[in-house]
C-alpha cells in the first residue's frame, strides 16, 4: 500500500497514478464495507475542521458522514464564522487550527488559500473545491467510471461546457494521470489555460491518454464513453449569466449530443447541482429572464437511463472517506 500518511489532498497534480489507484481501491473497499454494515473506527478520537467560504450539499455531507462512520468528530466553520483572510491571515488561521484539529477541509475561492493552509497547518488539508480545482469530485468520478466500465484506461471522456472551470481543469488532470482520453468541447473563449493543458499533455505521455480541446460538439463527442457537464456559472460568477448563456447554449447536453457519440451505452455525468428544469429559484429566474427551461443539460438526458449522477454523488462520500483514512492513519 502507498504511504499517504500526513499528506495533503490539494490537487491531483500532486499525486502519481499509483497513488490515485490506491485511493480508488480503498474507496471501493470502504463502499463494500459500508454496504455490508461494517463501519471502521479508523479515525476514532480525531477532530476534523470543515471550512466553507462557499455553500455545499454533497461535499459537506460527505465529509460529515464519512468522519462519523470512522469515529471522528467534525466542526463546521462557515464564511461568517471565522476571520479567514479578512481579519486574520490564512497562514495564522492555519497554524491555530492545526493546534486543535487532526485534519482540515477547505472550500473557497482562491486556490492559493488552500495551498497556504496546506503548508502551514501541520495536519492534512483537503481541498473541497476552489476556483481552480475540485479534486475530491474527480476521485468520485473516476470511481464511477471504473464501476461502469471496469477500467479507466482508453476510455473517452468528453467535457461539454465551461472548459476552464474547476471541474474541466480537474477532470483533465485526472484523465491525463489515469489514461483516460479527455476532450473538452467548449467555445474558444472558455478553453483552459495553455499552461495547464501543456502540463496535462506531459503527464499524459506516461499514461497514453490523449487530451484534445475543440469547439465543434458534433465532432468532439464522437466515440465518447461518457459525457460530463457542469453549471455554466460557477459559484462567484453570478454576474456572467447573460454572457455564458450566449456562449454555451450550443454546448448543452441534449439527446442529439448523446446520439452524436454513436454509442448507445453512453453515460452522462454531472457533479451537481444541475440546472435541468425550472424547479429552483435560479432555474425560475433564468426562465423569466432568458426563456430557458434548461441550461447545461436537458431534463430528458438528466432523467434518462444514461445518467449516473446520483452514483457520482454517493461516491463522493466513499472517496472522501478514503482520502481522510489514507492521509490521517
Ligand atoms: N458536487 C459538489 O461539490 O456538490 P456540493 O457543491 O453540493 O458540495
Ligand atoms: N463549477 C462548479 C462546481 C460545483 C460543484 C462551481 O464551482 O460552482
């Protein structure tokens, strides 16, 4: 087994394919155990801080439940609860929290914040999403792909939509490491940073993955095993609604796009939350202002036999548990 004790989990770029495979194997084992009603007590007596500058359903609950399953206590600290970066520096906060807690989860805006926490806290720090990366989500996505196809190598994963958000970035890194061919289909304005693409292409030389970026969805999706999308407006970008709708409407995942893959067993992935109908406040507002009933994915696809979105959501918990167990014990 790989020794990940004491390590941070800040971005997938910090890990080797063997380490990620180890985390995926551990996630699979912990999932089986939970299903069989066997709970480990591997984190007994430890305390975990959950720092959130942005809202969350899946990540927060996954950390809380995973910690409880393994016997740890959690403390939730929301954006109005602590001074992070406002009155107290991130580095000072990190050094204080590290004196109380055995592990720290951070979700926020600047990726730099989680890097500072990670270097100053003296205990494992886990990135629960920043503007740049969402690595625990990608672990759950890789786990879901592996459950579906029995392997990762040589699969083709297409990401349609905002090609430079945290999900598009992290999926590119995860795919490059694990040998998954990865294609982004997105308007050129939203293509990922050249530097990150270059870095991923170098990593991909080791795994045999191909990384491609295009703006022709009908062609880009051919031969896909899985199509992934995410919201067009990430947390913190709310003012860009009009611009994103104009840019991204041609990249909506609909039945036609699934058909263009020419793969009847294509699966559909989404990290959630998703705008696939008008049953939310924002969904309603988008309908009133722009006449759109669906955004990044149609309701038809979201509710279809192709979707694996709730398996992904469940796998967040198992993979987060694996990350905590691997880094804390
Ligand atoms: N996918 C995901 O991270 O969901 P939350 O924002 O609800 O945590
Ligand atoms: N790109 C989205 C992911 C949400 C899990 C966001 O950052 O809001």
